[in-house]
C-alpha cells in the first residue's frame, strides 16, 4: 500500500476483510481445480473472476484509486466504457461466491445479521447488507450509484449507505412503474443523469463510440446466452439445475467480466458441453422425470436443494428466476437516445427479478406461460421467500394459471438466504412428498 495514501477509517477494516476473503476464495479455488468433475469445472471461470474482482477492488482501495459502488441492477456498460472500476454491493454482501459454497461462512453471516436488530420479516439480503455496512466491510467508494427498485428494502439500505458515508456523492435512479414506452423514455432520462453524475465525480468523459463497442460485445454475449438456453429445451435436459444462473452474474454483477473475453469463452464452453450432451442423447440426470421452473433466484443453500431434487426426486430445474435470457433484446446503437433507451429496457424492464417485481402481474404470468411451453415443463415451484411478498400475494393467480396449463404447482414458505428458516430435513419432506404425489 502506498505510504502517501491514508485510508478513511471505514476502509481499514474493509481492507483486512477483503484480504481474508481473497485468501479464503483462493483455498476454495484450489479445491475446485482438483475436483476432476468436468461439469463442476465449467463454473471455474466464474469463481476465478470473483477472486480477480475482489483483488482489483483491494488494489483501488489501497492505492487510493477512485472507484464507484454500483448496486444491482446498475448499468455496468457505462463503467466499462469509462474504464471506471466499480465494486458491487452483492460482492460485499454475499462475500463473492462464499455464501453459496461454504455453509460455515454463510452461518457466520447469518449470525452477524441477527445482531442488526432489523425485523425478521425484512429480506435477509437487506439484513446481510446492513450487517456488512455496520461491521465496516464496505470500502468507502468515491461515489455510489443505484436505483430505487426492485423493492422497498433496497431504499432502506440506501439510507444506511447515506448515513455511513455522508460525504460520498450518491445517485439513486428513480424507476418507473410501467414497462411501456413512456417508462422506458423516463428511465433513459435517469440513465443520462447517471452518466453526467459519473462524469462529474470521476473527472472522466463517456466516449459514446467506446460505449457502442462495449454494448456490441454484451449484445453478442446475450445472444450466446439465448443459444445456450435453446439447448436446454432438449429432453432430457443436457445441463443440471440452475445452470444459467452464473451467466446473469457474469453479464451484470461483476466488474471484471462485463463485456470481457472470459465471459464469451465461458458461454461458449457451456454451449459446447450442452451440444455434446445433446448429440449423445444424454441428460444431466440419468432418469429425468420432471422438468421444473423455479420462480426465484438461487438460494444460498442451492447445493442441498439441488441434491434433493436431482438425486431423490429425479427433477431438474431447467429455468430459474434469473437464468432466463428470453426477455433480453439487442440494443439499437443508432444514437445516444436509442442506446439509453435500450439500456433502460435491459436493466429496468428485462432483468427477471426486476421484471416481475415492479409494475403489474402480467410480466410474471407471461414469463411463467412462456417458460412452461418453451422448455416443456411439468412443474412450477413458486416458493414464498419472506422478502418477495409479490410472489406470496400472487399465489392464487399462479395456482389458477398452472391449473389452466396442466402443470403442477408447488408452493411453500422459505428464506432464500437463511436455511435455518426451513431446515434441510423439512425441505426434503416438502419436496419428496410433492414429487411422490405426482
């Protein structure tokens, strides 16, 4: 660390925490590299880039290099085009992939979140964020950029950020309620203001031609994602459960993978593996009986629920709440306005969790119907995460829709991020009894 740089007090602990996390992830990466499982090794690029992400953030903090804090679903293309590093709230909150891969690490995070004093019905992700903020795990950014969707919990956490970093310039984009032309135009205006904010506080000018180059790359990557999804329509499914989930992460949530060659190669490797499986008539499961839509993001305890579904129920989650490329469309690069409108649609109307969490219920039902037909699904799993009250409120309508389409619907209450809420044995009972019954 340069001796001329004095870290803000709130960043000193963040540096030590970052170093511990990097060392921890490197140990996990060593174990992954030696596992010898071809399917598991497909995810190695995603894991390794998380280490690079944390290392780059550490470098910026230690050397006093300006960076911004970007909250999902921000517009990473802006930062990539401006050569501006951004740290992600989700990187800090979930400790990269550690919350998903190391149960002991997740338990420690849960115990820390229990001490925040926030009510138990507040989304656990928000409690993770608040606990990380109070503990000083967030390095102080030069600026912070976020939006006011998808949920009220986001706004609550943004208030905590303002209190923790009162001298840090922050920009909160206001999201529209409707996903129509008026809404897209409105949010495009918010994105133009976001660009002006970044230019002002980082003394950088956005090169729109450079932005066009970046978007051309991400457009190609989204098309590769669609190509991969087409392969998953085969029966049996060539991939295992939640196989599309890391794609969304690399495209939108990681500073070192947005528009990067590693993401393109990662997508191509998934396509090659799936093509080989299809050509050989193989599925990830030897005896696939059920093809499922999981109407939520992958829970932090995805490993245990996947094992129960695949090994005990012969069921595969073909599509999940974030691993669906269908809504995304290429961006018109003709003018600044068409670019902004395309990015507004991508990050405010197309990203699945945002798509179904603001506006009317139509988007949720449209996605359900399209996925059931396109992927030949026979089961819809609509869990009621404590922080996703929109899904809980829609249970009756979802039940009617599934009945009309002739597919089975499984509903249950759980916590996406806290396996203590619905213990593994209880989850096993819920899943096995349901699949045995059908």
